[in-house]
C-alpha cells in the first residue's frame, strides 16, 4: 500500500524548513560578532602570554658581575656544486 503525501503536509514541512533557515540566519547575525570577539580575546591572551614570556630582560637572569658569551651558530658555505656548466650556441 502506497500512501500519498497531502498538500498541507508538504507545505508544513517546507514552512518548518524555511523557519529554521531564517531563524538560524537571524541568530547568526546576532551572535556571530559576540563569538568572534570572544575568540579574538582568547587568541590575544594566548599570544600575549607567549610574547610576555620571551620579553623578560636578561639582566634579571644573570647575577651582577657574571659574564656570559653567546656564540653564533657556524655558517656553512653555500657554494655547493649544483651541476655542470654546459656552453651552448644559439641557432638562427
């Protein structure tokens, strides 16, 4: 037995779908800025905390009169042989 959908049932489903769609659209316009502000604030706190940890003065870490020497890493030469040079002639 095959039951047929009534016109009112189909219209009711379409109306419910449209109400949910437009309701979500309206609510997202209201709450999206608040959500973005919250996410930006949290990211700023996290990055600000990481930045603050690295910016401590080095004078506090060493005692007065102590000498520290920081060595720069050794640089390797960048004159590596890439390949063999091949001379060529232009053909007219």
